């Protein structure tokens, strides 16, 4: 399950990095204005028996204050809430288990090994995280400050991601889980949260090592899905971190991503040519 909005920069390598590890690829485009629809058409041509494509036609409130304000109004059924959007996407998945993936994540060998092990000895929930690649494609990002309370107070934020004050690693997240009774809710206010009857420790396994390279901070607009105040707080906290190790650099090279385009913090890829887009359901 991959939810998409303006993901032209890394969509192809993100999907191709997991295509042979999954049974179905459910792509949901949310009003993209870039070349994302054309790239979806390319993926449908390459994986005609595997790719299912849908369009979610509502603007989704951005993480942070925008989401918080809509939740505070009491309209929990709004299609503009991210939790309801995620649930809509879940209903388009046909298999018993769902892998929640993003259009800017590149799977590692550790991910492949974990999926292979999971197929031999399945557990309901597989938790994993990744590392955030710096725009220079040679380092990971890091945080200028780890003072979460200070950032929340300074920007008067309703909440913020746990990784915003560490930044090198994403927070561990249930990425693979049973579709049965899985539901995303909006009770946290500033974003959505997964609820599953299998969340307790005996039913989950945590992937050891790095599950994916997160290319978020290499995009032209990496924080487009965050409310302006929250986006500013995170962007102000980003610095260059530790050098990437050889295995991660090699993965970038194999994915065709080991290059940079200048000195700006937010860098993007050149859009790829593709066939005329086909309409989604």
C-alpha cells in the first residue's frame, strides 16, 4: 500500500525495490500535480498483474496544526483527515497482510531478509525503521537540537514526530501488519495512528538493522505534507550527520540515486519521461 502525492522523484526506484517481495502493489494517487500519474502508468505497464491503481479525490490536511484544527472541530468522519484517507486505502488492499510503504523509500537487503524470514515464520506485525539520507547523498541527516519540549514550546505545535529531534533514523513503525481489524484513527490530533489487535509484544517482531533508505530530505519539497509551522521547525533542525556506510552507498548506486544536483539543502531529481498516464480507479 503506497499513498502518493507528487512523488515523481523517487517513485520508480521505491516501487522496484520491493516489487519482487510483495504479491500486490496498491498505488493510491492523491491529487498529484507532477509526473506521478505518468510514472504510475509506467509501473502498470511493467507489472500488469501486480499493480492496482486508485485515486483519492480529497485534499488531505497536512500533519500538524491543519490536522489538529480539523480534529478539534469534531468532524471525525471528514475525508480530509489522514486517518480516514489511510483507511480508504486499506480497503483497496486484497491480501491478508499489508505492507505500508512510501514513494520515497528504498528497501535494503535487511528488508529483503526480514520479509523472507517472515514468510517462513510469520508474525502478525513486523516493525522496522530506516535512515534519512542527506541531500549530498554521502551522509545521513542529523538533528541540530534534541530539545523536543523546547521546539514544541517555541513553535506552539500540537505535536510532532518522535524522529524530529533525532532525524538520522525514522521512528520504528509497524510497516507489515494484518489487514483484519487494522484501522487508522485521528485521536492523537496532529496526525493518524495505527490500531491493531496484534500490537502487543508477543505478536510483533522488529527488523534488526536498516529497513530502508528514506529519501525524503533529498526531495525538492520534503516537508510538503506538514503544516507550515511544523515544517519550519523540522527544517530548522536538519544538519548533515554521519557518513553513509559502504553498503548504503552501494544501494544508492544500484538504485541510480548516488548523485547530487547542487548546494541547496532541498534537492530533487529530474522527472523521468514516461508514457501517457492511464486513468486510475
